[in-house]
């Protein structure tokens, strides 16, 4: 919640607090506090959680892997654009050379 607040987002929007009435026995109830998390809140919990907990470690590994895949994908897209531009320039240079002859 601190990360969310420091980034300038409203924590109430991301970490919605809920209360539930739970029955413990004959006509006995207690109030349970729970949270409704947005996807963003789940990401923050995974990134800032205790990696000694297997669920947190798994989530951190997942996000690291997905981030790496995205970075590689973006590099490949840039490479493809660069090759396409080179092809266009080569074609323009040929047309210019032919026009000069």
C-alpha cells in the first residue's frame, strides 16, 4: 500500500477493504476484514512480498520471466523495423542511382 501511495494512486481504489459477518456457532458472529484487490494491487503485493513464501517467490519469478520476454520481443520488433528501413533506403538509393545515369 505504501508503494501504491508513493506512486500517487489512491490506495482505497486499489485495495478495497471489505467486512464480512462470519458465524462461529449458535447465534454468534464475528466480523472478518478482507480486501478486494485490483490487478495492480496484486502486482505490488507480489513484487514487494516476502520471497521466502512460495507463492510470492513463484509470482516474482513469473513477473521477471514475463518482463524478460517483453524486453526481447521489443528488441526483435526494433530489429525488424531497422531491417525494413534499410531495405527502403537501399531501394531509394537504387532509384536515385538509376535516375542519375
